[in-house]
C-alpha cells in the first residue's frame, strides 16, 4: 500500500517518521507493507530527507493509481476539503487530523466513503492520541450514551491549571502559553472555545449517528475567568475547567462549551495541564474516562497511523459508518434548570435554576456563572 | 443472528437484559437483528422470563446451526473451555468475559478462530466495561508499547482506598468488602493477586502478539499491607495500590503483580474505590489512561454485547488476530535495580537497588518493600 501525506508540518512530519521507523511493526499488524510515496507541501525543505517524496501539485497524487491512502494534515477547510474529497472520489482511503474539516464536511465525506466502500477516518481530530472516536464507534456498540463530557483543548486546560496552582492572572498565563508555543499569537480558537466546539460536535455526531452542527452549539470560552473565580470555586472543592459537553435529550441533543465547575467526584477534575480527557457516560457501561496527550507531534501522528493501518486492513469495506446528514436539533440548554456556581459573592454560591436567571444574579453581584458538573 | 448465552449468573443475565432492551439500537449498529435463542444453565429459574430460552444441555446449542454466536459467562476453565472450543470448532463465534479461560486457553482458542475465519472476543475479561483490549488491538496499531500498568482488581482497590481514607486495618476492610459482596468468602483470588495476574497476562499477550503465561508472572497480593505502610507512603505523597504491570524488555517481557507506591504524577494514583484503570505507555502515543467500572452486571455485560455486535458485523473474518502460541519469556524483574519504598523505618525510605536487596533491608527494619511507579 502506498500513502501520500498532505502537509509536512508538525503532524505530517510525525506521520512520515512513524511510518518509516515502525514499518516492520506496521507490516506485521496490517498484513502488508505501507510506504510513503508522496508528501505534498508548497514549501521547500532543503537538505531534509522528505525531498525524495516531495511534490507541490496535488494532481500527481490524485492521478497516481498506486496511492491507496491519502493522509491530510494541512488543516483548514479550503484545499484540505478539495483534496480529501477528490481522493475519496478517486477511491482512495482518506485519514485526517483536521477537526475543522470533519466538523464542517463530515457528512459529505462519510457519505462518499460509504458509497465507495472505502474509509474516511479521523481519530486524531479529537483528543490527539486518545482513541476516543474508535472507542465510541466500536466499544460502546449496544450501549445508550447519556452524555459525553470532554476537556478537549490542552491550551486552555494548561492555562486554567496554571491560574489555579500558581494563583496567576489570565493575561499572565496566556503570555506564558504563547511563549511556550502552546497558544497561537491569535489565541481565539482556543480561548474562545471554538476548537472545543468543533470537537464536541464531532463526538456528538459519533455518539448519535446523526449530524450535530457545531454552529448550533452555545460556546463560551475562558476569557472572563478570573483568579478570584478559581479561588472561590476551589474553596468549595470545585475546579474550573473548559468543558465541552453533549447530553442525550430524547429526540434532541443538548450541547455546550463553557467553563464549568467540576466537583471532586467528577473524574475529569484530575485532568490537569495540557492533558485532554473525555468522560463517556453510558446507561449500561457507566462512566468511562479516557485521558492522554491531546496534542503534540508523535501522539497525534500515532492516532493518524492507527487509522492508516485500519484503512489498510479494511481496504475492502467501510469500517465505521459514521453519521448521516440527518441533522440533530441542538437544544439550547441554558433555559434548563440545573445547578450553577455563582461567583462575585465572595465565597461563591450554588443556585439551581435556569442559566439565564443565574447569569442575571451573577451580573448583579459582579461575578460569573459556571455549571456544576 | 441467533445467540446462546452460557450461564445465567450476574453477567449472563445482564447480557440477556441488554440484548433485549437495546435490540433496536443493536440492529441499527450491527445491520442485523441479534436475538437470544438459548440460555444454558443447570439451575431452574421458576417464574423468570429466561425460561423461554432455558436449556440444560449444551448439545442443543452445539447442534443448532441457527446459533451463530455463543456467549460464555460461566467462568472457570472446565465446562467453559469445553463449550467454547466446541462452539468455535462448529464455526460459531465465541465471546467471553472469563479471564481464567483466556489466560489459560487463549492461544488454542484464538488459533481455531483464525483457522475458521471467525471471532473469539473477550473485551469483558479485563477491566469490566473499560474498552482496553480493543483499544490496544486497534487504536495502538503502529505504536511501540513500552508498558501497560493496571489497577485491575476492584475489590483490592476498594480495600486499599478504605484503609487509607478511613485509617483502618486490612482485616477490618476485608470484612466490609465481604459484607458488601465485593469480596468472596474465600478472598484469595483477589487479595493474593491471582485475578490481576491473569488479567495482566492477557494484556501483555495483546500488547506483544505472543503468549505471556500467567504462571510465569511474579505475584504478590495485598495481605501484608498494613495501615502503617499506607501512612508512611502517604507522608511521602505516595499511594499504595495493587498494580499489575507489563514492561517491554527487548526480546523478553517484564511483568509483575505487586502493591506499588504510586507518585502523584502517576495518572493511576487517582483511581480509587472499585474503579479499574489501565495506563498504556506507548513510545509514540505517550501515556494513555483508561478508567471505568472494573466489574458489575451491566458494565461488564455492555463489554460482552459490544463484542457480540463486532462478531455480527465481522461475521466473515477474524477481526483481531490476538496472539500466537509463540511463548514470550518473562524476565524476573526483581533482580533489576529500580526505585523502591521501604517501610518499617517510621517515615519510610527510598532506595534504588535490586528488589532482593531492598527486601532484605525492609525485613531487617520489620517493614515491607514497594516499587515506586
């Protein structure tokens, strides 16, 4: 089997590294040799061994019948979409680490894969190296999934952990995260919750087999979380974390991205730093927690490689059907009565009422409101 | 597809319950209806709806060509072995929750399944509802697994958590565990580590694709752990947990079951009570933690049902090859220098030396020795 890697950035170069270094292991597990034939990138890499694979024109890959698997690690929804769709239409399996692509075009790409009896796989798009997507597809068959709650953004989890443990301000830890390369110069995708929103939309679609549109999900980031809020929460035994959550609600879905106050009973409360965690609560399976590195070159690339091996093993069938384009209505859960923590009142106060009312009370107290999970 | 359940105990009755209650969900996911046709048990269940399925003679199942999947939840290595082997030889998929069967006869049963191009699946045999086996088989393809460390026995983890949090003696918490039904009247399978030993042997075989014999694994239980040891460890920020561990060691395997002192950096340190946890450290994936209910009727049955659905979906091929009968030599790791905690010296002391020497020092101090992980 010949593979083409689109994009020679952090993840793409990690994929090439693992496919070459572990080629004997992969051949044993896949039952066939898997070789990189092309790497597509517009840039040049003078002196890099990647040059023996490097091409600048996607058509070389699209038109080469020897290429069985296309691995997209470019990011974005422009060329990535065009190239992945063209690959699938040409009968080539596609593997991606690109959450934006899956959240926006998953329905269409999965439909093409099912029609062609090939695979469109995206384990690395959520939770980096954590095998959460295939666990939900395969291990939870037969179980009614009640909720999926994730700490899905390592940058913000790193920042909130720092704010709490070192009693520091938001702006201060953001600057450190940027200096360490965990946060972008424009950090909005992370701190405004947009990244986590796309990821929980994907997990909700996996959980239900229907399309959950990320644009329907109420999303609040961490930009207004203060160290005083963290302290008030800690005083009550709660940790503030940016949480992305899906809840089954009959024929609808409940979903939000929001900083939440986790009790010490919540297994996610111990997920600190750049680590990601996903808690899946099934009616029969009960609470299953998956944690691991949510980003990083080799962990994310290892999830891509596992998908490549899966595509090679199941080259004659679609291994996970994914979801259809039937759209699942997302209920705005801020109108539903539940327990909230209100800050701004010194010690912090619990209320059980709709979020809209809790927000009004918090505003009057000069504080903020956090769902208690 | 018609299924037969062998044994109508806790897990078997949970399997029947889920297959019936979630039949529509399962039909959608499996692409076919899955129906219970028989339940084998020597006992009678007057007034129980199971009577419409109940048979007392395995031959009824073996000789019925309509039965595609046999689900073994009897336990033990006597009749369970005979029946599972006969089922596979008759071309029927087999699913089991029985760790003793898999640890002892896994090689032979997997070989028959591969020859017949059918499935022998056993997700529920380790970690109850935690999808650790299929994660290792499928999500970690292409990754070099360096170690697998598990808290695989809920009973002993419950007991050790109680000893620490409530400052109680071993005998006292054992009596409570027995009263609550978590521990058997003869608790030796749990407290001597025999249960955890079989489970880590299975995970080591999954990790390597070779046969790791549980009889080769050095096993020490929790019977000599005192509350003074727990306190000395806690004073150093360590938690004592019964840990089962596999380590890759070149062409050999290192493995042991032993109470170990976990540092607060170890993700398993927060796995408390009856919960199980497995930490898989891969060279590329880094540390992945899986936690969840390690026992219980519905969680364990949910793992069995996921295997049944997998067998139905992949009815024409062996989905996980498992391991061969090539035996992996298990190295006695007690001779290897590593860090240990020695108790009996009041505050506890760290040493870095072979276990045999640490043991001698601990004995002289009237204490015990725990590997630091």
